[in-house]
């Protein structure tokens, strides 16, 4: 009998009842002392370690817990404190970290300063804080927090396996201020890592997990070589290193990664499924292989049968050198499926959250070590659940599939090209030059939230609810007329979340009650689960839009979430390609868009804020993604007549590298986020021309600051130097739902004023040039 070891790469931190979130927010408000927050963290760690131990893990993962973010923790462990936070140098490490993360200190003598930049952790919805380094950066080893947590686990009689972010990934994810290549800092960083590993070894730790997720990215030769340098220097003295790569295959890196001087390798056998054989074949005899076969990125129950089938030959080949694990940290899935008392029982049987995934790993180990007989019960139950899933009529709708199969290229094209459509839309909408509009939502006041909540919990009738929403829509329409906006919106009072709102009305989506996943700091999201063929049983927004349009002579814009974003912000089914699920969503949205058009709505916005984040990690995979992402957007919007104006909205400005794809969507108007980075906007327009209309957001809604008319005029003038005024719109850079009316009113009044000033300029210039000719 072989022996197989088990572990996970990391575990969720937030807690079953989001205890960490509540404790953090209480602490920031000053309602609880630091000790209480620290206690909450300790209790969560211990509970999660106990679960790992109960599930038979040989080692519990330590160092994956964080009060805010593990990349920030690593920066602190390496003694990185950017200069603007220096006056917090003597503070408790926890408070220093919060100061960097939030730009605000609990100590009133410390000024507010810009927080560290936050950005997405690879292709997940988790955000990390970008370490800020200088070209002459010094590092200092600060191992105490990690050492304390190692001791905490040992005190419980558990064997800890600390995890740290590796030196290459740390540098890669950092930003060096001013001049300087971050890789030049590696020489200074290596001794600090050596010191850290020695501290860990002193605790009697035998294995340390060193995460190098950048191995899932394309890397230049310099970065590839740096791996060899770094790990040569780190081998020896300390604990044995398990080098962990995840979020993808090793691809071209495979040959040299296998030869790195480390004691073990972890590979993602879910996303890198096809690579397991070559990894096993090429694995040097002195190395352990940790196979991440339980998906850390999705919520589906593991097909234990298939996994055992894949692992058995590996176990045969590697014997004791095989470890079984999750593909990546379980941070990216919800904590415990058993809390979902309201989820449909059948669907529940198809799922596994973090705690259930521990159990799956245990079953896989048992099956390998003691033979299938040891796990007949779990295998049989799982087989039955999966077979039910494959056959379920709730998953499979032949009509939906037939319709998806019959989609023609014609359906993905508008009737005419943009210039003809623009003429038809101009005639119908009759807007002034440089028209003003907003991105959709208006402030979600306390009252709106209260009524929505009451309706959801059955505490108010649907008649009362509808009346309240209608009253709000009327208020928002009247306000927009009065301030002088040109293309109006209904304000989205009925929506809590732009994905959940539509998911709840579409067939094929399920919602959890406690399925929270950390997004950043104390913020969590609860992604829906797409489990079946998606279709639209009935219209979703048509009545609200129709009502809004009936209240005014000005044109009203309908408002939907696009197919790529609907997909990207959900847990997606794993039994068909993502592109297929997106196609189904697109068809459902196409019906909605056609219904809106038939109801007389002259403009429809299809939001795609997640379009860019869907890009695969490796460049070589971009084209395939962009091809289907463009196609589904065009399918959703391609069914309306020329005189219906299709808008889209994206919340970022870095689209230089995907400008062609964005143009390929062929929306009549795109509104984008630019107010925070006018330079990025200019870059994008300098390099390639956007052929249709564009509204570069001139009012940064992420800031409570009310912009000056002058600033907005200036931003628009920059845009006008690159794009003809006939194709420009004036609008904020995102929805207004998180702002107060007190901020929105003066800001929009100034925005309308700015548009008027610009229009006068444009018509004066037109006059002068007419006179001159
Ligand atoms: N229409 C949405 C709103 O205004 C867009 C939100 C977004 O882009 N994230 O709220
Ligand atoms: Zn936005």
C-alpha cells in the first residue's frame, strides 16, 4: 500500500457568518479594541485548521489567513513601508497594514494619504494591494506574525505547512516607483527570503509552500532565468520547498520548472489537466508532486471516479512522492455548503464548497491508499448525483440548445453599418451635439434599499413595492429633465446588483444565501451559480423602461448587463465551454433587447464592465476569447433596427491593447472610465481610432469630490483634439448608485453646464471656419 499525503493551498478567511468582515468593520469604526479583532482572527484560523485536520490533511496551511490581503502581509513581512506611510512606522503591524490598504488611520494624528493601489489577483475576482517599491528599496525580514501563527498551529498539536508568496511573484506583482526594473531588486530580496526560511526552519517546520502563480503567465527570458537564480540561493538550510504554481498550466515553462532545485512541485491539474502526464514523466526522482485535482476556482462537486482514475497511475508511479490537493487556494470558493438550507436539494448535491472540498481530498486519498472499497459509499453517492445532473431536465433544455445551434452570422450583424445607423438615430433621437447622459443608476438611498428589502422578505406587498419604485423612477426622470440631461435613464432603483438582478429572472441560475467570497479587505461578493441552460421565461426590464419613457418627451435609455459580464461574475457550469453558456445568455438578452425596442425604447445600454477581466492569462489564448466574447455581444444586440441606439459601458481606461476588439462590438456608443487617468485615454486614442461614438467619463463617481465645470471642459477638450465632436458624448464614468444626491446634483449640473460651454465653442468654430472658406 502506498501512502499519499494531502493538503490544501489555502483556505477562505472570512468565516461562516462573515465574522472577519464584521470584526474588521467594527474595529475600523472604533467599536472594538484590537485584541478583540485579533481574537476573531485566531478563532477563525483554529476552526479552519481543525477542519483540515479532521479531513485527514497531513499538514494544515498557515500564513494563508490575512486580516486584509496576503500580498500586503508579504510586503510587511519583507519590511516594505512606502514613504508616505512612514509616520506610522511605530504603530502595531496590523494598523500599519490597514493604513496602507485604506489610506486612513485609526490614529487621528495621522493624515489621510492615498492608499496602495489595488488590482485583480490574476483572473480572479480577488483584489490584492500592489506593493510599492523604490529602485533603491531596502528590505528587512519581519517574520514575527508568521512565526506566531506557526506556533499557534503547533500548540494545537498540528503540523503546520506555512505558505509564503515567492520572491519572483512578489516582485512581478509589485510596482517600482520612478525609474528602475523590479527584477533588479531580486539580489536584495533573496537574503531576506533566506532569513525568513531560516526562521521558519527554527520552528521545526519541515515543508514550506512557496507560491509562484506567475508561472501561469507568459514570462520573458530574464524572468525565467531569475527563477533558477533565486531557487538555487534558497535551497539548503531551510525547510523543504514545495513550489506551487496554479491558475493554469506551466505550458512552455514546464521543462525548466521541473529542473528547479526545490523539493516539491504543485501543479494545477484542473486548468492544466492535459499536462499531468508530461509532468509525471519528467519529474526528477528526488521531487514530490502535489497534484491539484480538486477545483479551487469553482463550486462543482468533484467527479471522484474520474479523479481516482487519473490519480491511480500517478500514485503507482510516484508512490510516496504523490500529494493530493486543491488546484489553488480555496479562497476563491464559498466556505460551507451545509449552510445553504434554502438551496434546492438536487442542485446542492452537485456542489462542493471549501469545507466539502476538504472531504473530497480525503476520499481521494482513501481511495488511493486503501482501495476503492474504502470509499464505495461516497463514490456511489457522487456518481448518482452527477448522473442526475447530466440527465436533469432542469439543466438541459433542448429548445435552448437547438436555438444556440441555429445561430447564424447574420444574427450577429446590425442591419446597416454605423454611419447609416447614426443618421437614423440622429433623426429619431434629435439630440444636441455633445449630448449628455448618465451610466444608469442613480443614488440608492436608504429608503430605496429599505423597500426592496421589505419586498424581498415578504414584508410589503408587490403593489406597494411597485408603487414605490414607480415613484422613484418618476423622481429621477423629473430631476434629469430639470437639470437638462439629454438622454435619460430610469435610475435602476429595483436592482441591488447588476448580475443578481438578471440572474434571478433567468432560468439556469441559482443563488446561495451564504456563498460569500472575499473580493478585497472586508468586502465580499456572492456570485450566482449558473447550473443549467439559460433562458428568459419572461421580460425582465421592459415594464420599468416603458414606464420611464411614458413620463417624458426626452428619449430614455434601457439598461441591461451584458452576456460576458453575466458570465464573468458567476460560478459557471463546467460541463460545457464558457463560450456556450455565454451564447445562451446572449440569446436571452437578445429577446429582452428586442422587446425593449418593440416597446418604443430608442436607446439600450448593455453594460460590459467585466469584458476586459475575462482575458485569459496567456496572450496566446486572447484571440479565442475575444472572438466569442465579441460574437455574443453582437448576437445580443444585433436584432434591433438601425434607429435603435446601442450603448455599452466599461469601467476602465486601459483598453489600448483591446481597442480593436472593443470596436468590434460595434456598439453605437461606448461610455468608459477615464476621469482618473486622462493620459491613458489619450494614449488609446492616439494609437487607434474608435470608429463609433464615445463618452469618455468626465466625472469620477468613485470619489466624493464634486468636479469643477472647468475640469470637465478640459477633459472633453483633450478628447475633442483626437475625436471629432460629432462623435463625443458627455457623461460620468460609472453609475451613481454609491453616491449621495447631495454630491450628484451639483456634479451633474456642472456636467450639463460644461456640455453647454463646449457646444457654444463648437458652433463658434464651425461658424469661423464657414466664414473662412
Ligand atoms: N448601469 C450600471 C450602473 O449604472 C453600470 C454599473 C457598472 O458599470 N459597474 O450602475
Ligand atoms: Zn462602470
